[in-house]
C-alpha cells in the first residue's frame, strides 16, 4: 500500500495512521498483511498471534485477523464508509469447550473490550463457534480437543481505529486464556467458578 498512500482518500489515510498507532499487548505479535482486494475499494489487514506462555506449549496460543474496509460510497449494509471484519481463534481445554455459555461469553468479551477502550461503532454482528473434536484410528493418540472461533464485523463511527484494533487484540488474548487488562472484563474460568459455586 505504501506506493499509493499519497493518493488515498484523506479519511482512509487518517484511519490507517490510527490503526498503525494501536498499542497491543506484549503477548501479541501483530503484522500487517496483504488485504483482500475485492471487498472494498480500500482495505488494510492485520494478523496477530499469541506468543506461547510456556516454551513448547501451544495450548494457550491464539490467532486472529483484523480487516478494515473503506468505501466512500457508504454501502447501505454497512451504515457507514468503514467496516471492520475480524476473526479470532484459540484452542481450549475440553471442559471449557463444553461450557454452554462459552459462545455468549466470547461475544461479550469482544463488546466489553471495545467498550473499555472507547471504540465507537454500530451495526455489530458475528458468530461464535465452539468446536469439539475427538481423534480416531491413527489420530486416536491426539485425544479430545476443543477450540473457540469468533467472526465479527461492525461499522466504526469515525476514523479513529486505534481503540478498535486494541479491543480486538485484547479479545484474542482473552480467548487464548491470558488474564484481562481492562475493567469490567472477567475470565471464563472466573464465571465458571461463580456458577459452580451456586
């Protein structure tokens, strides 16, 4: 994108600057990647991976994508000129994957993380998918596994994308099992303990 940045619409250029100023947690490795070219006239994409908490352990890792779309014609389905599309995924312990409230809690984490950072947006939508797997035959030694996957989109109300990127980064850390850093956000294990305690 650098070769054409001088010709970008000023509003999108300001959004790019804000996006690149985002301060994500130290546990995340964030990289700008090629953006899909057919979703909007202008776009930028980020990839993030959670660093392993323990050497040789990938059970607490997560991965995600953040795509910012910009269309000066303001598509009716977006309700604005910008649209964020994001993805976050992490492996889980099987008993957490079986929690009936997991999908709802995952969506709440996204909303809470955006709200805690003051992100202004509308028209949020998404899906949270729990996946439970069991290995058989040659894969039987892998045993059971689980993961959570969140796909979401929303329309930012201005070009200040810093809070949106930081909220997405916090969500990714949360689903990977890292402790929260914002007010009003609780871990799934804390919610489980509270329910289990009566």
